[in-house]
C-alpha cells in the first residue's frame, strides 16, 4: 500500500527497547515491525506489520482537546515577536517599504501598511516558540533514553559520563531532575521509547518509560514532559497503559507523567527538581481517550447532506 509519507521511526522488534528478562509481548504480537510516519498532510500515524489499516497516533487524538492557557500563550509569543521585530534598527522603514511594494503589485486591496506587515511577521511567533520547544523535547528524550537503557544507578554514581555533553548544557535541569526522580523512587526501568499499539481500538503510540516497583508484578507507564502538563496527558498515558496491557497480558496498575521542564516554574520550591502526576483512574481516562478518538473521526467527515 503506497503512501506519501515522511518516515519518522521504525521499531523492528520491541525487545530492542525492553531490557532482557523483564517483560515480553505475547506470541501473537511479538516481533512485528512498526513504522511511525508523518503523513503527506501532516499528523503522525503508525503502520504495524500484519495489519491492513493504519493506527491513529495517540498524541494526534489528544491534540483535539483544548489546552487551558494556550490561547494566552499564543498571544504572548506573538507580542514578543512583534517587540523583537521592532527592536531591530530600521524596522519600521523596512516594513513600510515591504507594504509599498505589495501595494504596487496588488490588483486590489492596496491597503498594506507597516503595521499590517508587522502583524504578518509577528504571527510566526507562536509557531517559532513551539518548534523550539518541540526540538528541545526530542533531544531531552534522547538523553533520558540513553540514561534509562543503561544502568541508571551506574550513571548516578558516574555523573561525569554525561558531564561534558549534558550537565553544562541547556539539558542540565532535565538530567538532574531525572536522576533525582530515579533516586527518590523504588522503580526498576524496564523499557524506554517503546512503541505500542492496540489492535482492537486501532491506535498506537510511544511510551517514554515502562517501569515496575521493586518486588511487584504490576507495570507502571510513564510519559516525560519537558514543558507544562495538561489534563489530556492523563488520556494519553491511559491509552498507552491499556495498549501495553493488551500486548503483554501483564497488568498496568499506574500511569504517571514525570515533569522535567527546561525552566522550572516559579511555583516550584528552589530545591525541587521534578514533579510527578499520577492518573486517578486509567479505565476512566482510557474511556475519555476513546471518546476523543471517535470525535476526531467525526470531525474528519462531512457532517451535512448535500
């Protein structure tokens, strides 16, 4: 089945992402090739070997949920971009010239001004900020994966291993927060960046960390956030938890968000390095996720009879 796509990641065998002797997919799902890709029109999707349909991305589904405070964030970043543009020498003259040239080329609507040109440039502010945050998150997750798939206790004891590349960089808060979280909890890390899929509900996603409390059988699913934590994240990790339980037949009793922000919020104490958010009810938020998935499907369709 040919598609226009941009390949993002391939998981040839989930055991490459799982530490030996810990957890294993059941026979029916073990070893299937999973492709994560970006479609021609954007949006993340997954292909799983042996299935004739695509799996919806968990984060694409939860993306339809409105995030509280995001509109104000967009406004602020747009204003900051406008201020930055106007701080450049000769900015108003440059914008006025651009407006004049547009008016000369236009067949109608010859009402461009330096203010309208400023508005057009300022509109990129929110997307610029989101791109920076997304790229930071990708690199931070790579660092966490590197630590998680090693023996984390050894990394803690040999901090200098990452000193030159991480500790003195913009990722220092991420690493120190992650190691502090690990030291403070009795969790054994079993897997990192593990792609999971749910054949019954037809969704897929990538779990940042799969853990287990020492001496217990139940699994803990953890998603790492390097920015704010919004309520739809509870839907996201509950979807991961249900999929992992489906694929392994091992119970997943807890789903967490581990918050390791690039810049620690003002509300945090000076010595606070991380924050953990635990989902109250995995089944309830999984139900909410399925409802969001159904809503997304409805929004893709034509609602009216013509």
